[in-house]
C-alpha cells in the first residue's frame, strides 16, 4: 500500500535567467498589479538556462518520496523526449509510475527570471489536461492518501471520479487546487471539496473560493464545504490553519528568496507528511515551512527538497511561534 498517490500535472520547466527586464506597477479598479516588462522588438541575451521537472503532481511526489514515504504518481505524460525526461526523473526518485503516456506532448513551462527574482511563468499544459477514466489503473490505487493538485479539462472530470473512488475505499484526500481551479468558484469544486480531508490554499485562492473576508472567516467557510483541515498560506506573511478543535497562526521567519517556484507544493506535501507521521498540526506546520524555505532559497521546484531527517532538523531550529486557540 502506498502512503500517498499524487494525482496532477507534470512538466519540463526551463528557467531562463536574464537581467534585461523591468517591473512595472499598474493600478486599476481591481487593485495593483506588477508586470514583468521586456523591451519590444529586441533580442535579449539569457544569462543561463536550467532544465528541471515541474508540475504540482510531480513536485509533491518527489517531496513526499524524499521525506521517506512510499509514493506513486498518476498523471498523463504524452510522448516524446520531454515525456521520457519526466519519466526517468521520477523513477530516479523511487516513485512508482502509474502514469499514462498516450498521445500528445508533455507539459512545458518557461520561467522568466530577473535579477530581482520577479518571475513570470509561461505554461503549456499539453497532455496534462487529457487524463481519461480509462487511463487510470484503479486496481493499483491502494493508498492511505491521495494528493490532488490542479488539473483542467478532461483531467478534472477524471479527478472527480477518483475522489468518488477514494470515498468508497476510505482513502483520505489532500487537495491543492491552485488559482486555475479556485477561480471557478466553490460550486465547481464541490464534488471534491466534500470528500477532502486536507485543503491547502494560498490567500488569493482562499478568497476566490470563500470570498474576501478575514482569514478566520475564510477558514470557517471553507471547512463548512467539507474539508476537516484547511490551511491558508500567504508567502512571507502569516499562515493560518484550522483543524477540528483548534485554530492556528504562525509567522514564517525571514529567508532570502532566490526562486519561489514550487514553494507551495513543498509546503503542502511536507504538511501532509507531518500528519502522516505524527497527526500533529504544530509539527505539520513546522515541517511545511522548513521545506518550503529550503525550496525558495534555490532555483528549481525540486532541487533542494529535504529528506525527513533534514527537514525535521530544520523545523526544530525554526524561530517561529505557533499560536493556537480553540475553534469557537
């Protein structure tokens, strides 16, 4: 039996590092937006290229595997050299591959990075959006948990069916929908939310699902939709969580950010690892922050993901106080 089967996207990520860009701020009725601007009609030199694998499904699979769990990945990879690159990279991480290749190209992302580490990601979803029911090896899906990352199109319909399967077989679900799904609203996610044990969102995603309101109110609204545990992160600002008995808040200690790609996946996977190992919210929060801070300190979503011993050691050293009080 697997500890976790992750279900989600897989991509080849290409980091293009350049210093020739500017950050422009615009203000409109919706608020302030920062835009990454490059000179029009120019040929821009790139300081370096780095090729890695990405996507919520593979990022969390690698994080959980390095943390010592028995893990499998389920998704659609397509054909070609990029598909093989992803496949071999996951196999090296001791992850069982329940994925389906099928037709089409693998997902691909170009991450534009600048000297100030403001980034814009250009993403081609490719085969990721075409996971069909017939592609899913249900007889092999024996696990304590499923971890669902964002899937679109046909793949989202399949994700709903896998959620039904999980409920029938008493498999817990952790869900991190990302902005892609959160912006569709709570009603479109209800078939998964109603079966979810752990929901992890950033503050923007939480507002899209629960509406703009104080974070504690957001958490209460989200929990009323089904999840037993809800977590809301906000980058370097306070993070919040609500379990069945307590409401938690914590301020992550400051850290130098090199690249934020994959930080949310690292946090969510490590939080889940904390629940798997100790079923303790304080420990899960610390583990999540420790691994996320390791990721943001380096390039790539997976490069510096920690082993459990490393992560637990970092978590213990964190100068972070977790506030806890009973849920009203």
